[in-house]
């Protein structure tokens, strides 16, 4: 039987795609068996009237190792 767990993370990047990739990359340093990421909230951080970077709130799902 498999057991999955979900953690919530916040990540930033210069694009939305980079923010998602950063979330997975950073989470994978301490979490193994990541299977999916669900982005729930996307923010644009504005500086000098331009979007400077993007921030996401995301749920990362991974399979818990047995034994």
C-alpha cells in the first residue's frame, strides 16, 4: 500500500515556470519521491511599475517510503 503526503511551499522566480521549477528543486533537497505539484496562488512582485518576479504558493505531493 502506498501513502502520499502533501506539503505546502512558497517559491519565487523570474517567470512563473521558473518559480514552479524552483519549488520542486528546493523541496527535492529534503523530500524524496515527489510526484506532483499544484500551484494554488500566483503573485507578481512589482518594482518600478513592472513585474520584477513571480511568487507561487504550491502543494507538493510525494510518496512516503516504507520501513
